[in-house]
């Protein structure tokens, strides 16, 4: 079952999602950049940078459920960020979809992202990806492997390990050196790394 392929530790689930196709209505993106996030201190992958790092809340509840469910939240009150839950049921973790290449519904994606300078920019960065796909907070909790769902995830062949780059996650102020950001370096849609100004300075 596809769910079983994501019911694994966060970094492995993140790598498995690279090259997958995420459909939302007529628009689809090939996932080219992701970030893995763990859970609370009582779990196997404690992660203070994760939304579930302090335990379950109404907002992060789906992170504690089964894999393959859509976790959506607003960043800065305006950018819709798209995540796929991972790990076994009852253990919190999820993967943030940071960037994708639009592979279907290009005209629709362009109409949603008129400020994009190129097609590679349409779904580059988590907020832009959410806009290009037309995903909203109302889509929270969608089961992505349900063939009747309006948003669906297709796991394609796993990307070869040698084709995947990794490094620190973007824009967080704690656990900043954890190398749980993964991307396909040959894709023009991968976003630029930006270290949060609130993050501690790296050790000399």
C-alpha cells in the first residue's frame, strides 16, 4: 500500500516523496524539494522545529495520525503550506513540500500565480506551491491516496540516492543545522536556501 511507503522515519519519507506527483484538481506538480519534520520529545524523532514538537494540538492533530494525509497551515497568515504526514499512526511527523515543477494544468497555475516570472517559478517555494495548486485550509485532512479525493498523491519510482542533495532546513530558528531538507539539484524549480535571521550563528 502507498501509505506503508511513507510510514517510515521522516528523512526516508522525505526522500521517497521526491519525484512524486501531487494533483489538485487539474493542476499537478512533480515534487522536487521537501523538508522532513519529526515530533514531540516522547516520540522517536524529537524535533523542536516541528509544529508537533510540543505535543498534539487541534492544529497539528493529523501529524499524529496515519501517513499520507494532507496537513495544511498558513505561514505569516497568508501563505498556504502543504505537508504530507509520515511515520506510523500515532507517531508525529510530516514532510513539507517546498517546491515542484508544474506538469499538468499549466494555464490554471499561471492564472493563480500571475506574478511568476517563469514556469519554473510557479511552484518554487512552499507558499507559491500552495497557490499554484489552489490548496486551502479547507483541504486539511485530505487522504491523499484516496482515488476519489480532490487532492491526490502518486508515488512514482524512488529517486536514486545519488540524485538527491540534502542540507539544513529553511527559515527555522531552532534545530537549524539538522540536514533534513532534500532536493533534486537538476531541477530549476528548487528554491534558494535562506537561513533565518533568528537562528543562532553557526559555530566557528
